[in-house]
């Protein structure tokens, strides 16, 4: 089974390209900074841009002996609290001390004078990025092993003692879901380009029906298959990528975001998940609960509604950057239709959770 949309997304986001004109910077200045701040760095330096990364432009740095990755804030007008590369650097560096699968970090620069925006340097982790959630290129046993490791790594993240690794100040305590709903409402409104009735209903309903927060952990914020690198030959996660949305918060927000694939994502189109090698949603929930010491999950439809609403806010931010002329992808304008469909899906979940129009 081949998903054409996933194939297209993979082609659009895989590999590198020449640096886009709007994201070029002084490469000699970067080389000087790396010489002074990155242990073991030796030039000359070649800079390429990864095709993906619509939010924070991401570059491959090639030297004779090693490849690095640079993540930076995009140039131009930015939304409040977005593109916090310093936070990404902080969480990746801290998690690296625990053996959690992240890239090794080498340095953070908060001096705009070097390349125009803040940035950080990390290791280039070689391996597989798997785009199609149904994993058509593998047999059922390997599919199953890949999914189980993905779930286990998320549970490991949620079980990490964040205070012990110096992240007690990485997020505000309590009311995570309330703050998230407020954040994505503000981001949506700051980027709004069209009126969507379902969004207005959700903005009213979500804050009034917040579930109680039972636990606090590091949350990734965008934990999905193509935001991780797998070992070249083994069904093992070797690096989790894209920590821009990470903070301290409700781990169920992270886990239910992963579960969205089973309710309205690519996995939901697989007729016999068990035969295909993909754990069912019930099996996924059971495994995650066994790893995190839970007896079950609650408020799933509320969390599904929230996750669809949040995704609508994220994609609306991309549409807003098209309006402002700072979008990294020429395909970003297509996201406007997806915002509408996500808003409609979110409201359907809200109705299952008891919302009335």
C-alpha cells in the first residue's frame, strides 16, 4: 500500500538543496564562530539547506572530517514565543546526559551579529527517516518493532526526571492544557487569514472543559515518525528531532498527539493493522500505560479535539508567514485548506466529548 500524499511529502522534505535566497547568511562569519566555539571543528565549510523545516530553517554543515546541523530562527517578523532555538538547545543538551536518543550539541549562539539570528549547532545523525506511517517498505515484524520502539522512547521521555537534569525551570508548573489552548488561540488569531466557524466554537469550548492535570513531564510537542531518525538497519530510534515545541507539561498531550494517527491519520486507513504489523490503538495505549505506570487513559476525545485545534494553529502560522513573506516552503500556501479540515475534525471530536454548537 503506497500513500501518494506521503510520497510527495517525503520528496519535498528529504535531502538538501542550495540555501534559499531568503535564508542565506554570512558563511565566513559562521566558520569563524565555529572555529572559536565548536570543539574539534576544522574547515573549510560548505553549507546546504535541508528541504524540510518550514518553521526553523535547518542547514547541513559539511566539513572534510564531519557533518553538523545548524538550526536557526528564521529572519523577519516572528510571532511571540515561537522559534525558541535556545530552548531546543537546552532540552537536547540536558537529555543527552541521560542516554536519551538525541543529537550531540556543540554550541548555541545568541548574538544576532554572527548570521542574523540565534542558532545552535548539533551533530548530524546518520540513519533512516521514515515518512509513510504505514511503513510499506517493511515486513510486519519490523513494522511492529519500529512502532514499539517509538512508543517506548516517548514513554522514556515522559519518565525522565527533569529536575535531576536541570530542567525544573523549563516550563511553568500546572495548568498546561489551559496555557496551551491560550497559546494556540493567540497564535491562530495573530496569523488569521479567514473566518472559520468551528475555530470560534473551539476557542470558546476548550478553555471551559480543561481536563485535570495529573502528571508533569518533559513533553516533545511534535512527536511523530518523521521527527526521529532510526538506526540504519535496526528498528531502533537513534535521535528524536525538532524540539521547538517542547516544554514541561501534561504527557497525555504528547501521547494523544501520537494517537491521532490511529483516529484520522494514515494508520486509520490500514484495514487490518494487526496483520500489517502495526499495533492497534488499544494495544498502543496498553503498552504506553504499562511503561508509565498508568491503569488507563481518560478524556481521549477532548485531547483529540485539542490536538487537531493545535495543529490548525500551527498550520495557520505557516499560512500567516506566506502572508508576511517569510514562509520557507513554496507549498506553504496549500496549508490553508488543511486548517479548515482540521478545524472541522476538531469540532467533531469536541462533540463526541460533549460539546454542543
